[in-house]
C-alpha cells in the first residue's frame, strides 16, 4: 500500500476518535491545523507537517499512554512513522518538534501555560514540562525553530467545535508530489550503478536510533533460544554479543524502517524492480570487537537462483576509522566474483591490488551497496560501539526466500543458545569473513 493510502486508511479508520479531551476529533484537529497553515501561506512541507503533526497518536495507540491523554512520545514516534513512509526531513522534524515548541513557550512566555487547554496542561508533565535554559538555547539554534513555533500556533488554534475545512483527500496530490520528491535522483542511481554503493546522509533523524537501540537491547537481554538469533564473539574479556539476526517479527520500529516505503522505494530504484527483504542482521562491534575480513556478499547469497541482491546499511552509532567503520573498494561496475580463499574471503593478492576507502557515517545515515562490492571493516579500537543494521534485498518477482534462508542458517550455523556442546559449527556461506565462531 502506498504511503498516502496508508495515511488515509489510518485517518478513515481512527480519525473520528476524540482528540485527547478536546472538543474535536483527531481528524478534525488535523484538518483544521492544515487549513490554518494554508491560509497563512506556509510552504507545502509545512502544511503537511501541520496536517500530520499528531499522527503518532493514531498509529501508536498501543504504546505507553499519558494517563489516557494520548500516546507518550507521540511526536518522535509520529516523525519516525512518517520518515519510514518517505516524508522529507523537514516534515518529520517539524512533527518531532511541535511538542518542544509547546515546552519552549511555556518557559519563555508569561501566561502561556495558563492559556493551554486542560488536556494540553495534563500532557505537559509527561512531555518534560517547561524547557530548561540550555534546552531553550538549543531549540533556538535549530534551523526550524521559527517554523516549529508556527506549527504549534496552528496546533493550538485547531480546536474549534465547528469549522469548515478541506477534507483529507484534498491533500492527496500534495502528499504524492512530496513523496516523489524524496526518491533517489537519476545522478544517485547512476552513482550506485557505477561505484556499487551509495551513501545517503541523514536519511533518518539521529534521534530515531534510540527507538531502534531500545529494541536491540531488549533482544540482547533475553537469554535462551528465541525466534531471533543472537551470536557472540570471543575476546580477551570473554564473550560479547556481536550479532542479532532474524528479528523483523520482534522489533516493530526496526520493521517499519526496513520494509517501509522509503527504503523499499530506494531498493526498487536500485534493483530496477520492486524488492523484497531477503535477510536482516545487526552487527554490534562493541568496544574491542573484531573486524570483518575483505569479502564480497554474492558468493554467500547464491542459494535460490536470485539474479541480484543489494544491502542497506543503517548506522546506529557514529562509525569512523577508530571504531571500525565500513571500508569499500573502489571498483567501477564490478559485477563479477573476484578470486577467493577457501573460506570465501578475498584472496590476498586481490586485497592488495584494490584501493580501499573508509565510509564514515553518523546515526541515521544509510549506505546502499550491491553484493559484488568488495568490503571489510577493522577492529573497534575505541570505547564506543559501532552498531549497524544490514538488511539485504532481492527482486520480489524472484520469490520470498527469507524464511528458507533463516531455516537453513539455523540448521547449519545456529545462534549460541541453540548449539550443542562439543560440536563445531563452521557455518560455510552463513559465516563469511566475520568473527563469529
């Protein structure tokens, strides 16, 4: 389902619910806010932010509640949801910061708190209360500061019991055009095809990494066999977790990212056809974590006759030379398997012949690379983790093989909790170039 249809279905299905103690419904509040933005002559992105600023209340009703007054952290969750659908950084940032605008004005303007509705006063305590002075200074330095205040103004005005405003369908063309503007450009696609990889800085707001890491930490904390697969490496201090795989069904925020319309749209552009998730993992590379030997992914993916694969890496931490960031070889239009060792890592003479480049990233950055790109990473020599998601995709028309892939991997290279004492697990294609043993 495309992003507009998802949103329309959400507002059609749940928009008639009360707006947390206000005299309007969720849909009426959204439409009134957008109408105020239109009348004020706001840009298209700002109008959409006004329309969708409270989408987190609708999409995440099962998450933590503010004592019955909506969803706690709805602003960040809503921004995350919109980012996964493909909305721009500006729209998502304004949605994310509309609560900060309330907290700022409570701290900055005498009498502002008294003018809030009773519901808005109730939620303020859950949202952190009035901003501190350092928080105010940081917010004032944000490039979207003034726009966030305007969105907040329209938010407060959008509570009239009777108002004639355009319906949600009136924004269909605007939403579709906006989503189209966030797709990859022709130059970016050409760069991916030439170099075998593409870096997309700030593809997601760095604050969303906290949502993803919460899910990762919850999985790591669980002991014993689970549906997901947890692996460890051995270092001087003993064992430490280095990978979690097959987690899509147990990590809803990560699932929204990896199979959301934003990434799936980019995948389709790079593959030249609609894609499907083939497999997913998170490499942790904690302090002291080992690196990954030089290799190509293609030899490990040739299981089900698929014609091509690509991987999307999503940074959860800042990655740099010291903590073992991704390194790629500069090889234009590489579409062949290079000479390998018996363990499918690249032969030493090949490694020495290539020119390697470090790809430093920040949380929320994305690197898309094809399965023939030679790549590696070094040891984490810092005290900072270098955690990253690696999701691999294939053409949807060639079948959904994810369940079969993980079934075979579980049998030949099971997670630590499922291994038999005294047995050696080489892993074969399921253990190429990595420190897991």
